[in-house]
C-alpha cells in the first residue's frame, strides 16, 4: 500500500486549518487516513506547525512520501533536506518585445544616471573654480586709488 504524508483540510470557509496525516494515496484529501501526525495553521505567525516527529520519522522510514507542501514544512523544521528548485527555461521570462522594452528602459535609466553624475561633477568643478579665483586675487585696487587721490587735489 502506497502511503503519503499530506495535508487534510479542515476549518471553515476562508479560515483554513490542516491536519498533517499519513494516508493511503487512493483515499480522498479530507477522507480516511492512517494516522494524524500533526497540524498546520497558516493563519497564525508563530507555532504554525505542531508535529509528532517520532511518528513522522517512522512513516518516512517505512517508505511514506511527503507531498510538496509537507516536504517544505518538514524541510523548514530540519527533518528533511530542502528540494532543489529547477529554473524554468522559457515560461518564467517575458516575451521578446517585452524584453526589448525593458532593455530600452534600462538603457534610458543608465543614461539619465550618467547625465546626472556629469552635471554633479560640473557643478562641483564650477563651485571649486570661483573659490580658487578668490584665493588668488589680491586687492591691487586699493593701492591704485590711494595714488590717484593725491593727484586730483
């Protein structure tokens, strides 16, 4: 008899509550099960999962296969190793025209960033240039005005 460790749904409408059970693969989802192993309540943040780890280990040792969701729960509890996720080749990517549009947008954003950096550098250089000219200027105008003042008398 093939056994799966899976979730059996309970709770009311829009308020799910699951029992983690060991059940025959031919039994309905919420139907007859061999043993209740724990609970899973997705609506609460802490203590979502309660498990009888000894019984889970027993069923895993006797050949029971966990479903994908139960495997993820057991991996989170460090009972099993997580499954390797394979990347989809084409379905997870946008179509060709959408990729072109995204590339154009990315290029425009990069150009805007480069222009902003150039403007910032130019502003810094412009701010630095008057400061340098103020330091190098000497007040020769005061000496000339003192010479001119006696000449006009």
